[in-house]
C-alpha cells in the first residue's frame, strides 16, 4: 500500500479517536450503508435507526480493520450486512400480534396467498441448498444482501467473471428445480 493511500484511510483515524474521521466516514460510506439498509428494510424510520447502529458498530470495530486483508468499503459492507441480518432475524423471532377484532374466521385470499408464498420460499430454500457452496454464497450475497456483482467479487475475492457465471448458472439451476413438472414429466434436473 502506498503512503498516499494509507493517508486516505479513514478507519485507522476512527480507531485513533480523530473527531473529523467520524464525519469523513459518514461522508464516504454513508451512501453504501444507506443503500444496503434500504434493500433489507423498507420502513425509513427503522432504516435510519439501523444506519446509526451500523455506524456505531463500525466505530467500535475500526481498530480491527486490516488494510492488507480488505478494502474499507468491504470491511464496512461486511459489518453492515451482519447487523442487517441480525436485525432481520431478531424481527422474525418477534411474535406478531393482531387485535382480536382483526382476526377473521375462515381462510381469506390473503392467508391463502401467504401459504403459497411460504411454500414457494421453502422450495427455493431447498433448491439453493442443492447448489455448490460457492454458487449458493454468491447468490445469497446478491439476493439477500443486494450486493452488486463487483461488490460480491470484492467480498469473496473471486474474479468478476466467475461471480457473474455463478449468479447466472445458479439462478438457471434454481429456476429449473422450481419448475412444476407437467403431467407425465418426471425427468431429473442436473447441472
């Protein structure tokens, strides 16, 4: 790493307690953190709280940053991704309550649609599990975390062309596995 690029690093300055580094960090990486957060959380108020939590985690972890292992954007994206996934898991564990007045007896179209979506999600999860580990990881980074091909290449240290191939082939294979076989069709999908 050149002397100039070492001076351009923000995380070591954050770790050392430089008060301007915090503002510089938000200026440089705020858009990245905000876009990742909005992909996973549509409620803007909750998203704003999450961005604050992510930057707090970044400041607490800044001393662990190693420029030899990853770029600052990769380090920050990894922290943001972990915080967002933790938040999603926590929200999923929280029981959802409805007023007794809102509960309808009998199956509505909406509840049937939720069952269909749940079934499709289960089938998709099973299909993803059948992919090669590298393909599955790349697809999950793309679909769940909303990372671009170049961001995935940076995070996984894979060549950009390999990332694109994994995404394309993985999606094609999952799509084939999710096809509903027509009557009399029992062929096995392989890749």
